[in-house]
């Protein structure tokens, strides 16, 4: 399986930690000394937060932990993946957003609670252009290419994630780019909703207050325990992640309560009843 650079570093770190503990529960200090590096560097290797991985890191780990040929080859493959460029390499992307992009791409299931705008992975190019247009109508959309490629990387991958999406009626009513753009966006949502891995609901204005009103948020679940289940939150102050069991369960409960009738209705049912394609 091919991994992105960030995920490869995380997996490399988890692997060598498992090998260290398997080796008579060797201490970090002992492992660092035997690998010929500082303890702080070794800790970064295990945490997946080091700037880069090098082949000597894999070879040293293979030697001190007496790894099998298959285990050694796996570490080498992770080093090669970590040294490659992600699909977003040609864009000016902040390290913080790189981490989100790679987590999104690694997720097996994503639960999305959206509110004021259509979820980025589901936006049409015309809708994106409407968002990035300034008051004079000039398109300032240098980031649209990134979003289009992000959509392709996630939605059209060999094994796309299962996505459960709830949005507030406000996102579908908001005039972005004009009436025709919105109708095109509605058609696109219905097309995506036909995919086996995507489910969509809408919370109508008539539902009043609902459990996910403090949103938006996303809950990401990862195969093979690459990461713990994580809640991603955005605000004017930036984005942050929560992975404590208590917080995750709170958002899971809010999501489940929100999508239950009569609070939310299926996307197609809402679009048809509201005549949004007229």
C-alpha cells in the first residue's frame, strides 16, 4: 500500500516503537545510543514528528532490533514514501493544513457536520469560484486547484472513505455565485449522494435548535489504527484536533442525534420538497 509522506513517518515511528518494546522492552535511551543518535531525535522518530526519514534510520533499526527481511523491507518502503512528494507539493500549503489533508486522505470513515457552506469536498468548481470572487466580481481563486485535486485524491481514490454528511439548510439557501451555480451545486450533491459510500442529510430551518448547532466539525475514523478517532474543529482562531475518548463520544452522540428524524431529512427528499432545482 502506498502511503503519503506524513502518514509514512507516523507509521515508521509506530513500527520502531513496537520493535523496541519487543526487544526486551528496550528503553528509548538505549535505542537512541545503539542507533547512534540523540535521544530527542529518536523520540521524534517514534512520534513521527521528525523533519525527514533516511535509509540509515531503517538500516539501523533493522540491525539493533534484529528484524526479519520482510520487516526491514517494510521500513525501507516507509522511508521511500516519506521522502516522496504528496500530490499537494506544488501548492503553497501550510504545514497545519498538510496534516489535515493527509489525515483526511487516510481516513476510512468521515462524519461531517456542516452549516453555512457546502462541504469543501463536495463543492463544484463554479461554487468555489463564487466563494473566491471579490466584490467587483474578479476571481481570486488561486486555491481552487488545490481543492479540486483534494477532491480527486479523496473521492476518486481506489478506496474512498465512507462519508456521512449533514448540512444545515442555510448552506443550500446561501447565494454563492448566483442561482444557476446553486442549482448546479444541488445537482452535484444528488449525484454524489448516489455513490454507495456517501450519505447526506439536511437539517431544515423548521427543526429549530439541534445538538450540532455549535458546529461545524468532522469526525475521522482510521483503518489499522494509523491515528486515534479524531474530531477536527475549525474557528476564526484556527483549527484544532480532539482525540480524547470523552470529547469524541460527545461529538459522536451529537452527530447521531442530529441525523435522526424529524431533525434531519435525506438530502434528495429535502431538495425535491424544497424545489431547489426549479
